[in-house]
DNA sequence: ACAGGACATCAAGTGGACTTGAGGTCAAGC
DNA sequence: GCTTGACCTCAAGTCCACTTGATGTCCTGT
């Protein structure tokens, strides 16, 4: 137990469940910060644990580290987020999370349908569509792989 | 319009929305098969389109191509899956899909809670826990991190 | 006969999120 | 003083799902 309230990379790694290499990597990306001792070892404030938790939450939501970095850039780099800050960023992530859930549920519904009816006339089966990848609406040709259009006349 | 019922890689690519390179890659992995013309060009049966659709569905569920290959190995490589076969593999994928959805919903519930109460005493906030486990997004080695155990006594 | 495009192979590149390895430093205990 | 282990940096490796590039062949239309 250290007397001061700064944590070594090993301690942070242990408590966060992340590898030291991951922590150094996050620091390179600017996701977290650290101070150094006279001997050049990293020292972290306890708040880094919360920050890491926020990062992990965002990863669960499906955000990339780049996107997370952008969100984190809007709050104090050294402190744990305030209530208002946390509200703001978690609210910002909600739509992405909702979309992900909706996409998966739609997929499941189709799986159910296909199981139930044994439907193999997949022309109209939306299992075939990439309803993942939120933000795909227009009838635009060749956006991000607009898989299986009407040209699919098999069967 | 071809008289025979075999498809060129270009046709399959167009109809499936996949790039020819992806089709060749899938063939390398054994996910699909093709015959060759005298001039060494690939020729696909129409059933390959269904097979590709199944592959895509599985990817949406979050399975890796290896896992998909394992599932596809249990059915006829050349034919479209029968009703029973489709039932079997789609049913097998259900649990994975359910788990993914449940994990995301749990995450959302926690996000809600945190927004609602402004909770920053994250000790008990399961946002911090990796209820993901299976089907987590993002590649890279080192899965199954047991993030943030009770050692996390911040705040 | 020949141009053009679709197709072939094989090697290497891409990107995200890290890990691993080599080689050196710091600090505590014996 | 010496060993040990945690730590440092920087370069390179890994995994996945492909794509890109180089180089060469097949085939259809004019």
C-alpha cells in the first residue's frame, strides 16, 4: 500500500484488468495521461480508473478508440468526469447503442421467422440485408456493400 | 445472359454484393467452392448465393469466418441448405445472438441508470463489468478480460 | 488480328487494438 | 555490491477479413 495516492502502471493494470501495454497504448492515443517519477516511471491518479471504465463502456457500445478519444477530449483529462459530463457523453452514446440493439433484434426476428417457416425463399428474408451498419438509408448504389439487391433471383 | 446455369465470379460478386476478392478469399477458407472452365475461370452454382447469404447472416450474428466454416462444414458443400439444415444451423446461432443482445441491453440499462441517477459511485455500476464476454466487437488478441474486480475501490 | 475487359495467381498491404521482444533502467532487499 | 522484478522505449509482430498491386491469361467484339 502506497502512502501517496498515485498508482503505478502495475497497480492500474491489475485494478482495471488491462495489460500495462494497453495502458501505454491508450496513453499514446491520448486517452489517458500520467505523470512521471524522477526515475521516469508512470504515475496515475486514481481517476484514471474511472476514465478507463468509461473507455470500456464505450467499447462495449461499439465505439472505436478514435471516437472515444474524441468524446473524452471534451472533458478534463486529469479528473474523473462530473455528473454533467458523464450525462453528456453517455447520452451521446445512447443512439449508437440503441441502433446496435435494434439491428441485432431485427436479425433475431428474421432468424425466428426463418426457423419457424423454414423459409428458404430468401429473396425477401432480411437476414440477407446488412441492417448492421447504422446510418444506411438512401437507395444509393454501392454505399457500403448494399448486399443482395433484387438482382438476387435465385430459387 | 448465359445459357447454362453456372455463374462467373463477376456475376456472383454483383449479385451478392461481395467483391470478387472476397469470394476468392472465402474459397481459400473453404467456405464456398467453385468449378473451373477449360480456361481456368471460376464457375459457381446458383446455390452459392444462398450459401453466401448464410455466411453473411452468421457474420451479422457476430461469428468469425472460422466458426462459420465449422457450421457450413456440416452441410453439403455444393447445394443450398435444406430446410432441416437451415433450421439446425440457425438454431445453433440463436444462443450467441441472444447473448449479444442481452449483453447490450444490460449495458443500456446501466447507461440509463447512470444517466438517471448521475451515479458516479461506479463501484456497483455494472457498466464497469465486461458482461460482454462472447461476441465482443473489435479484433485483436487478448479477449476475456475480467475487467475491474473489487480491487476497484476508487471514490 | 488485335484491343479491351474480365479473370487468374501470388505477395504484400490495411486497419484496429493491442502484444511481444530486445535491450536498457530504476529501486528495494539481502 | 548484486540480484530481482517492475518498469522504460521503440520496433515489430499478431489476428481478422479482406483489398491492392503486379503480372500474366482468356475470350468476345470489331
